């Protein structure tokens, strides 16, 4: 083989992963399935060999370098790991305060309570008809738009809600410079308004308030200002530093003043980028188009994107053959803070994915493949109170972010006031959101993005939320006594937190029969519907889906014998501690607390 051919073959092996002269060359993480395909060996036989050694391994198992070496040697191959020369572009900073020198337009996100006029405001700014074309007047997907005001551009991102805003941040995307909070003058601050404030503050983004619908007879601007002040948004006219504009998006009143306010705040923020370098930015929205294939809306944050550039977009790549703006007009270049749509990606990225332009296809493809490899088996740990306590015990600077949800607003305020009094040197406690109401998906998204712990007081957290929290590595701690909640936070910050317990639901049973016994009172004949019923466990009694009693089992029997537990599909007899009359059809939920083991 001549030198040129051998060099090409070696480069191909390095790039794709493969065998060259009996040596398996790879550069990134591999699953068992990927390795077996590249070595052309049987995955079934490989799994069987590991089982015989007492090791469990599956097709999707991500292999360590040691396991890759073992499999290669067992099958007669040598091995070599080549380090890629292309770094993970998603880990680099988008902006550089020391070198960025060109002024860039501000990127603004519109947030607020549903039906308070977010999209109508965008509609007014663009002099278009977005709202009329949307189903039911509600924003269905993320859009990005630009507007020129007094010769200067502003980029607007119109999202379906604050959860989308924070979901992007959870993936490392930080695209917004300013949040415009829309509050209806006739409706005031609502739960979603409060959540939007929490999400904006957690992202450390300045807020401008637009009090909308001032043309309505029921409008009460002073009431809105008072409600906002309760959430630390004090208007300039009240002696604070929050810019507030009274507008009617429907009648185009005060909107020009709002836009000028955005530009003046942008000037204070001194937003800079560098025009003359390869573009980098974030995916705002992506989908699979039936005609055009994978299609993504990209926000160029730094540098300039050109037709002909090669892009790595998350774990996918493409050559930019066509770029369009929000009016579906073809454009050849996109400067910083410009949103554009591109097509022809090798797959569909997700909102929040970073992109980077490269001068050649090889580097773009390599960067995308390296990013894809880094995501294999990725399972980032969340933050728990036990982690906080361990850090404090080691004498490290301890920060803790909290989201508090309670049964009543009065309780929320009492808990917040108590927590704010905690003053332990070397620690910082920040309450990102505190409100009454159930723990929601939005709370989990905010907690995931901010590495926060959710405290639920006087609430029953739904099984679906608990499942999602577990998947997202978000700790939810439930309390019914304020003292215990405060004590746990103090001990965590001091590094003295004891064992952590969490509620575990064992199963549910339906009352099918009822008997009276002179010595023990009422005996319930139960049928276990799911899970199991454990003797001496705590019991919640539900009637017509309503919680009516919290108690515990005093006895559990199968026929005449005492039972420790009864499994799904079996019948049993039970008594409860309270002198309470159960009824046919009542559902008994068996639950308890178990210690959470670290690792």
C-alpha cells in the first residue's frame, strides 16, 4: 500500500472509528452495539461472555476504555484511542467581554400570564397579524422576530411560556438579554406572572414591565404597581429601578415608549459581539418539515453566519445552502442577534442546542459527532440537601437555591420569612420562587435549570410529578411542620443534616367487604389493586377520589393468618387505628418513609 493510500485509510479510521491493520482506532465513547458493529463481531456472544463472568451488560451500555480494550483483545484486535483535535464547541463561552467590540441588538423575551396580551404586543410591534393566524389566539410554537426602531434593531423571542424559556436555559442556553413582563391592567399579577418573574430572576435577566390593556374601563395601574412591588419589582415612579410602561397593544398606545425604553436599557447593558468571526449561537426552535426535512430557527449570538458555512448544531451538522428570515425572505448573511431558519440538517436538534460554524465540512461533522458521543449515557446529577450538607461539612462555600410550594399563601409567606432569617457564615440561600399551589412541571423545569431543591409544604405531590423529578434529578422534600423544614435547611447549611427520608407509596387496595367484630370494631375486606399493602404502614383513605382520612393499619390478615404484606391481585382483611367507618369502594393507599441512600 503506498504512503498516500495508507494515510487516507488511517484518517478514515480515526474519523469513523474502525480497524486498521488489526488495530481498532476510536476517539470517543461507544456503546456495546456500536463497538460490535465496528469490529464486526457478535453482540449476543459478547453479552453471553460477560454474563458467564457475572457481569451484566446490554447493547446500550456505554463502555469504559478498559471494557473496550478487553473486548478488542478477546477478539484478536489491538486498540488505540485517538484524541480528537476538535473541542466540544458547546462548552465554549458565546461572548468574550475582553475582545468583543461590535455593538449588537438586544434579544428580548416576552413573558407573562396567559391572555394578558403577549402575542398582541408582538403583533403590534411588527404591524402584522400573528394573533389572528394562531389557533385560538394562543402562541403555538417559538418564533423570533426583528424590529428596527430609530435605526436600531431589537430581536424579539415570543415563547409559549416561561417554561420554554427556562427549558432552554436548563440545556445551557442563555439567549435573552431583557425580559418584557406583560401584565394586564384589568387583571393584575396572576400565578403565571409570579412564575415568570421567578424564571427571569433565576436567569439573572433584567425585567421591563409592560402594563397592558390600559384602555379598558376596569384598568387599575396603581393596583398592578402595588402587586408588583410585593415581588421586588418596584417601579421607578415609586422610587425603585424597574422600568414600567403603560400600554395598550390593541390600540398601539405607549408601545413606542416601551421600545425606546428597551433600547435605553440595552445601551446601559453595553451589549457587544464580534462581527468578523465564525458564527455561534442557539437553536430557538426545530422541526421535521415534510418537504424540506430537518429545519431549525437559529439565533446567531456572536460572529456572522454566511451561506456556504458548515454548521455543527448540537449533535447534527449541515452546509448552509439556504437561510431565510422571519418573512421567509432569503438572506446571505446573518449578523449577531439575528434569527434565521436553515434546512438540510442531518437530524432534528432541540431548542437550546448550541451551534457553531466551521470553515470546512470535516470539522463541522467531527464536532457534531463528538457532541453526540458526549451525550451517550449522560445522566447529570441534580442537587440534594444531602449534597449541600456534605459540602458544608467539608468547609466549602455553600449555596442553596430553593423553590417553595405550599397549601396556602399565608404559609408560603411565613416559610419565606423564616428562611430569610437564616444567617450562617459561608453560606448563601436564595429563594427562586415561593407560592401556594401544587408542585408543577414549571417548578421542575426551573429547579432543573437552577440546580434548586423543591420544598412542598402541606401538599400531596402527584406520582407523575415525582416520577418526572426523579428523571430530571430534582429533589422534592415534603413537610407538614414548618419547624422541621427550617431545621433541615439550617442543618444542611451547617453540614449536620441527618439521614434523609422520602415517602414511598407501596400500593392501593379497594374496600370490597365490611364486617363488625366486638373486640376490634370494623374489619375491611380488601382487594389489592396495585403494588402491595404493608402491615403497620401509614394509610390514606380516599372516597370518590377525595382524601378523607390519614391513619395507619393496625392489623393485616390473609384468611386467619397475620400477614406482613399482601401483593397485587390478592384479598385480605385489615383494621385501621381510627374509630372511623369505612364504606364499600373506599381506596386505601399504603405508604411509609424510607431512608434515601446516597449513590
